[in-house]
C-alpha cells in the first residue's frame, strides 16, 4: 500500500475546483482531483453549452439527454410524480451547467447556521469570503469583492427586456420595494439578479479557479473516473475504490475530501458503511461509523411554474441575457423568515423540450425556505446505481399556503396594465383550478419541480443528525472531510452556487 497523493478531492464542481486551486498552492502537497465526467483542458475543446450559458442556447447542458448531466430522477411530493433532477457531470460540476444566478443568502441564514453549532459561520464571519471569490463589475463597496475569480454582473436597466420591465413596474405598483442589488445585505424586493456570466460566457469554477492552476505539476486531474467507496482502516479513511472504463482500482491518500455534491457525497458515505446501518446493511455493506444524518435533511427550493398566455404578437427576447434576469424576493404573510419566497420572472415562452415546463410567459414561483425536508436512500437493487431521491415537497400546510398566497400575488401583478401588454390569461394554473381550493392544492402537489438547490444531506453542526463538524470533518472518522452543498445545515434563501463557493473558500481558512 502506497500513498501517492497527500490529498484526494472527489468531484471537480463548485467546491472541488476551488479546493484544487487553493490546496495546490502549496507545491509540497500532491493533489489528485477526481471527476466522474469529462474534462476539457483547454477552451477550444469545451462544448458550446458548457462554455456559454447565455439565453440563446437551444439545448442547454442541463437538458435531460446531455452527457454532462447526471439526469437523476426524484419523487417530488408524497405520492407525487417523478421529476427531473439535473446535476453537472463534467469538469466544473453543476457550475458548468447551471443558470449562473449569483445570489447570496440573507444575513439570518448564516446566523442560523451558527445557532446550529457552527459559530464560525455567522454572517459577519462569512462576508469576507463572499467578497473573496467575486469580482463585481457593478458595485464596489464594503459588501462586494473586486479581486476574485468569479466575475459578476447584472443586466443594465436600459437593456431589460419588455416582460422584465413590465414585471418590475407591476411589482413596484403592487407595493414591493425596488432592489437594484439583491446581494446587498438586508435587501428585499424586485430588481435585476446578479449573474456569474460575462458576455454570455459562464464563470464556472472550472473556467476560472481550475483553468488558472492546471499547469501546476502537483495538481493531477483524473476525469471519467467514478469513486464508488472510501477504504477504511478502522475509522481512518485511507483510500478510495475507483472505476475507470470497466476497470476497478484502489488508491491511497493521507486525506480524502468528498466534493461530490448533495446527492453523491451521502451516497458514497453510505456505500462505505458511514451512516445509519439500516440504510445499507441489506446490501451487505459493513458498518464503519454510525451517523444517522447521512442522506437525511434533503433540502431544496420547490418551484411551480405559473404561466400566462402570451399575446399573439409576443416575440421572445433575442439578447444573450438570461430569460430569468429579473426577480422578486418577498416575505410571505405572517412569516418570521425574511425573503422566504422568490419569483424568477421568465420572459421566454419556450420549454426547451422539457415536459415539466409549460408554454407561455412564466413566473417561476419558489419557496426560498421550505419547512418540509426529504431524504436520500441507496438504490434498492444496486447501491452503486442512482439513489432514490425523496424530496417530500409540500409536507406542511404552511408550505402549501405560501404557494397559494404567491399565486394570488402573481395573479394581481399579471393584471397590471403594463404586464397586460404582453400577456393574456393566467393558464397554469387556469381559472377553474385557481377558484377551487381543493383543486389548487392537488394541482400544486402534482406540479412541484426542483429549484435545483439540493443541499443539507451531510449537515454541519453538533446535533444528532450532524454528519460533519464546522470544519467539514466527518464526525467519528479520521482523514475524511466533506465540502460541498451537502454540508449546509439548512438551505439558504438563495440559489446555492455562491454559498457553495463561499463554503470552499471559508473552510480552507478554518483548516490553517
Ligand atoms: C440545472 C441547474 C441550474 C442551477 N442554477 C443555479 C443558479 O443559477 N445559481 C446558483 O447559485 N445555483 C444554481 N444551481 C445549483 C448550483 O449549481 C449547485 O448548488 C452547486 O454547483 C453545487 O456545488 P457542489 O460543489 O456541491 O456540487 P457539484 O458542482 O454538482 O459538483 C459535484 C461534482 O462531483 C462529481 N461527482 C459526483 N459523484 C462522483 C463520484 N462518485 N466520483 C467522481 N466524481 C463524482 C460530479 O460529476 C460533479 O462534477 C443549479 C444547478 C443545476 C443542476
């Protein structure tokens, strides 16, 4: 048995590529970065839909049949339909196929993380790391970074498309405040979202953090290689079992860091005997560390497409900007949680071949802080195959009611004169469904889709379901860490990519 590598990072996504950059800065440390998907080592070889992320792509990489998408399936609600769960399977991970909205959580999100036993993660302590990874091209002040790898920009007001402008004005007349910068702490209301996309080019962690350090001789990248389990000596992680083409290998390392994302990191742990034994013992997997939280606390942002009939002369925008560049964040009635709702105004009538997306001009109505949570289970037949993802959306009355309130708000906004220049009736859900409470609840249960923000399945903290401590170390294990969306104690009230990048940048400082 020989340790060839000091550190092996499993997964080159939003977190993994940042760790590869920062850890390989120490030339004495030999790093291996393993990725299940393809690598594209130079810009010329990158497929168009991985390099670009703009609004004119007909077949985005998040498309179900794209080879760079794991294309999981999930159960939306209890007894509800199967839904598509895209995740990036390519260098850069989900940052290479995502929609590039760059939004920070609200102050309270991180302060709550601290309350869950992670005092190093208060808003005050994480703010410098949001600034560290970004280069904001619009705002330069105490809250925005200027020197980071990830360039950030919003659509300038004079270039907003018609539907976005109409939505903005309708929201203002409804009484929501204007929000020129959703990343300003304590902001709320309607305004343009920030994007980590410049001139149509996505600022993935692969095109930024990783591209900058590929030349380092101490950074090795192994793509098309699948990690099936961790090898242990007692409670000490000593290596990994890998599959590449049809061959199986074992490698050994001083330190193993799982950055495989909120679905695969818990799956790898369970396949290695880390978790609740009831979840894997029937597969003949030997228990190593009893951690009941592995795969539990599956958090996300459930979303419903609310659509209007477009006016017959409506033309889809043709700019390279995102079709969801305008958003409203608001606090639902009686909620103690600020900005617990978000609406992404979608000015495209297309559905890009995705049957979950209705035709029409759409508002993507989203629960930004759900009460319900789901769970990940190993596949019954083959534990190494795609896991069972039970999202369990709308498990509480309050989650359902917040959607109903949101539909009512959108109905009113949709009736605004300016909005009515572009849309006719709300067709999804239609009036017959909307006027019948029972039908509307049933409709909601059948129409929930993912907001793409799976997280929380290896949560950080010190409660009985915690899987890692606040430095990402797996509780009860040695030489094993998890650093990705799975360690969020709770999903933040924002799209998750910015917070995953923050986690990677912050956690490295906690190791020093
Ligand atoms: C379609 C889509 C749209 C999204 N839009 C946005 C958005 O606009 N804004 C935003 O903030 N967030 C968005 N997100 C979410 C955000 O991109 C993710 O939360 C974030 O990228 C997760 O980072 P991660 O490091 O946890 O995992 P990932 O970036 O998913 O990285 C995990 C990596 O590990 C690899 N891997 C997994 N298992 C194994 C294994 N067994 N062996 C080897 N390698 C493995 C994967 O192939 C992948 O490259 C979106 C996500 C999707 C899928």
